[in-house]
């Protein structure tokens, strides 16, 4: 019910302002309400400009974040992963190539079983 009263009050206020503006345009001079409202114009313009500056700043920060910063961080992250996996792969490969004695417990049983010849292997 409160919303209905607010709506009615706002509607009556708009109609009142339109009537005042019509009288001003018909007479060619400002009324009391027109003078009061026109004194607030510089303040409203300043508030609007400040809001526009804030909006532009936020938009620029969002563009920078999504177009520059996040792709750069992803590229750095992927580079680190590539370096770690490359080092791990080549380190493991070198360890496996350097092993000639699989009898030690340094190699897993699975790798040890791959190195033994099976019946029927030719090479």
C-alpha cells in the first residue's frame, strides 16, 4: 500500500512541475518554483559529471583488467607450467635412459617388468 502512495505522490509532483513549466512558457518569465529549481542546476551538473568520471574510470579499469592484466597473468602461469613440465619430462627421461641396472629398488616394478624380455620377443 505504501508503494501506491509513493507512486501517487510522485505522479502528482510530476503533473505539478509540468503545469508550472507550462505557466512559465506562457508568461515568458520564471515563477518562484522555477527560480528555486534553477539554483540547484550547478550542483546537479557537478554531481552528474562526478558520476560520469567515476563510471569512465571503472570502465577503463575493467578493460585493462580483462584485456591486459588477466591475459598477461595467464601467459605467465602457462609459461611456468611449461617450464616445470618440460624440466620434469626431460629429467625423468634422462633418469630412465641412464639406468642400466634395474635390480635396485630405485625403479618401479612396472618399469622393471617392461625391461625384461618376454617369451616371443625378437630384439
